[in-house]
């Protein structure tokens, strides 16, 4: 970890809208946040109840956001406003082809506020079949040393 890394508390809320059904998932984990030039990086490990831990690295650059996950699942998803990207999602149950069309990326850095925040709105198509609207809200704040 770089010397400017900060311990943070990470919260992710993912909302998936599928016609008349809405699903919400929430994750809270400790993590690390650091900057390198114009790139900001957030790392943390998810501990799902029904699987192996998943290491997650969120890289935020001025032109795009990338989320790389490895461990119980393996994928790299890129978010760039008004652009469609493709990737493979490797999971215990098999591989899934994902297409992601990013509608909106909004980011507030920890350097600008006491709470960092990343909002992503996107449409995702799984295996050329089902398209769902997704909203991901990731917030993180520096852990107090009290």
C-alpha cells in the first residue's frame, strides 16, 4: 500500500430494477483509499455468506471508473459515461458475458469532502439476454483513530 493510504469504512448499496421487481443489496467492509496522480483507488474485501472472500479494487480516473474483483468471483467492469463496455464474469456457477452501458458517473473524492461518494447508473445485459437497470452507490469515510 502507498504511504498516503487511509483506512476507510466502505458501504456499497446496489439497486437492480427488472421490470416490476427491485432488488437491493448492501455491503459494509473496512478498506483502504489512496491517490496516485489523478487516479484514486479504493480497496476492500467482501465476505459473502455463501462463498469465498472477494477482493475488490475500485479505480477512479477522470475518464472512467473500473471495478476489479477477484477471489470467489473474477471480473473487471469498466464504467464510462455514454459508452458500452463488455467483460466476462467468472463465477463458481460458470462464466457470464456482461455488457454494461453507463448512463451516469458521479464522484466526490475524500479530498473534497469528509465522505467520498461514487454514484453509478447503468444498464447491464447478462448473456445477451436479460437487461436490468442498476444503480450503485459507494460511500467511504476515513476511520477515526479514537
